[in-house]
C-alpha cells in the first residue's frame, strides 16, 4: 500500500506509520495515515479508510473491480488461472464504462493511422513543429471526411469488436437525418487519457483553410469524460511532476505537446475550459508549485486573474509566466526562444493579480476604485498565512497608492463578514447534522462514535475498550493466543465490541494455521460489514499496540476497576445460578476467578 499511495500522496515516516496531507479533503494538518504493517490507510480528518484497492477506487473514481484490474495491470500481477477465467475478470464481461474506454482506444489507434497515411494532415502537424516522437507519444490522429471514410471506420472497427451502436453511444459518430457523420471529421485529433491511462475522449482541431467551424471540438460530457476534472497529458506528466515537485499548466493541446517535446514533460493542459479547483487539487497530490503559461493576449491574462480568486483552496503555490502578447508557449518554443528566461521572471499569482488589477488605479473612477480595492483585498483575505497577507497588502498599498492601514481595515471588515457568514452556515450545518444523527442513530458507526468520542463519564472505559480490542485483534491475527479475555468479562463490553470479538474469534478459528498476519488482517476486514470494516481500520491506526501478556492484563485490570461494581454483581448472579442448578464445579470456578481477579487488582492498587 505504501507504493500505491506514494504514487499520489507525499507521505513521510512517523514512528510505525507514514503520514501526509489527505488527498480526499482540504486540510492543513497531515492527518492521512498509512499502516505498512496492516496494509491500510485512514484519515483522521474525513475518516476515509481502506486497503490499496479502496484507495485506488476512491482516488480514481473507480469501482472495486475496476480498481483491482488497474492494480493488476500496473504491477503486472500474474493472476491464478481460475481467476483469469472467472466471469468478473473476463474482458468479455465489460461494463458500460469499460466499453466506452475500449471504443475510445480503438478509435485513437485508428485515427493515428489515418494521420500517418494523409500527407496534408501530417504536413500541417510537422509545420507546427511537432516531431515523429511526439506524434507517437501522444498518438495524435486525424479523421478524414466523407461517407467513404465513415464506412471505412465502421469496417475497421468491426474487426476490433466495436459496433456502430458503440460509436454512436460514445458520441464519436452521430446519426443525422439522412446519413451518419462525425463532428470530428476533418480535424486533427488529440486523444485524451484519464489519470489511469484509459482513453476517455478527444479534442479535435480544424486545420484547413476555409473551415469556418469552431476551432476546437471536444468529446461530449459523460461519466467517463468530465472536462472540469480531466487534464490533457496528465497520465504521462505525473511521474515527471512527482520527481521535480513542480508542473506547468498551458491552455492548448499543441502548447502542451511542444512543452513536453522541449523537455518540459511535467506539463498539462486544460480541455478548452477554465482551470477548476478540482484540477488544482488533482495536481497538488504530485507537486508543490505550478507555473501557469497562458497566452499573452487579454483572454489568457483574464483566465489567470480568475484563477487567483480560488487557487487558495488547493495546497499549491501558483506562479505566472508572462509571455509576449503575440505569443503562446508553442510559438515561442518554435521560434527557438529560451523558455527559461521567462520562467526565471515568473511572478507569484497573487503579485500578478495585484499588479494587473491595481495598474493605473489612481486614474480610475471612484466606483471602479472601490470595486477593485474590495476585489484585491477580498482575494488577499482568503490567504491563510498572516505574514503573506501583510506582505501582499503592503504591495497592494504601493501599487494602488493607498494607505496600508486603510487596506488592513478593509481586510478586517471582510474577514469579519466571512466569520459571520461561517457562523450562520455552522448553525445550519449543526441543525442538519443533528437531524442526520437522529436518522442514523441505529447504525453501527454512529453508535460507536457516540460511545468513543463523547465526553461522557464512560469515555475512559470506552478508550480502554478500544485499546483492549486492538491488542486482542493484533494478538489473534499473529496467533499469539495469550491475550484473550475470559468469557465472564465479555458481557461488560459494549454490544458492538462483543459482536466484533465474536467475529474475530470465529474468523481465526476457521482460517487454519496461517502465519501471514498481514494477509490475515486484510482477509478479516473483508469478512466484515462496511461500517465494521471502517471502524476496525480506524482503531488499528489509532491504537497500534503490541503488548506483553502482563501489559495486556494491566489494561484489563484497569477496565475491571471502572467496571468493578458491575463485575462483582455479575459474578454474584452467576454464582446464584450455579447454586440453583446444583453445579458445584461452576460455582468453584467462578469463586476462583473472582478471587484471582480481586487479588490481581489489589496487588496493583486498583481496588
């Protein structure tokens, strides 16, 4: 699991665990925890948990089977023959989404061959500076127009098992009134792959003189193709990003390909849409800093300004590389100009934001001044670091020629307004959460969370329960057998813990003499209900305890001390039953256990 998770999250060893920032929610603290020993992960912030398959399923938005297949392919795991032949792993038993990805892959390969066989389309690509290696790496394609080519596509796709209905459902072909056509005809095609390297869509660009259609056409939105979450070349840029800790963001497919061709392999592009928070959060799993190279024209600069307004939501330092107004990254590189010169002059995005909006501030009308000042200060107010806020306020003060204290006062008012809004939302959330709690009060997780996290008098008892169960879990799966509870103590544990202990004992009894405790733990998790599974993972990460028999007994004695009055009464009741049933052996056993327990607790000064 360490290998799997470290491909997405920067984790560092702390004691027996590895920790890092959670990829599933925004946070300042490193509450995401990985246990190499138990092969699980758990986040103390958002409570996400599971094993390697669950991690891939959640982070890549796959189901469990797809995640398992992904891991099998990535790590070249050789499956047993019976599993290869099973219906669930058979390639013939594909789901609708899998069919879509398969169709996209077949179409990408076909269109690439069409490009290589068409001199006009190939000459255009070469004229843009793209070499053969890049054509091959990015599988750039071309869809020639005309009914004959549509028929050729259908014939070639049929050989790959792709039918007309598959092409129609994927949006690659469209059924018109009198014929079938494709919106990608006479376009250069840029296949788009998701983060797990599946072909999921296409960007098509016109290139012939006189073609007055929109310059770009992207695959239609679907479950497999969501533009606001996909980045062109992300599948190939991830490794380089992780190695260098930085990445580059450009606007166009050709810009991205040229950047990679010139050595900047850690470059991605948005799909003809504005960069979103989801894009930034996705990138922040791999890099700490992102350089934005948008076109030097007004549209490109406005896109960067919009980016500054929400980039604080991702744990990422953004820098703006300013290009000449007439250039984009591809044209700049094609001219042979050294990109490093522009990279060295990059600006922090907030500095860029202030300089751009605050330019010629004093020459503007009063209403515009107020609007711009509030907008600039509003963005600065969202920055968490107070020192950085003051530095930016100081810069804004100089650029706009306004007193620092005035801007500081405006920032204070904006923050107070935000606090008031947050308090209102918190009240709404509290009402909602109480309602949800009542609706789910019978669920396993909610019962245990109330027991374990509450500040009631029994919180010490609940904590001891957690620790005792964690020790027993570890001991049972390691086949120690010396850290079991006496049966007469079980009734004093909560009903949910009794249920889990019974399942644990039954599991160990039925699993034979296996010595692989790591594998046993994962198998035990698989035997539990989802709520139980998540709860056991939480306890396993929260309490990593490997105690001696004596230390375990001490935990049990402490538990007994808190429960002493109830235990004494329980033993008395059991002894009374033994008398009634005229069972002297049982009576004697209970008396011996009681005296032994009492003696042990007295020797430790617990009673």
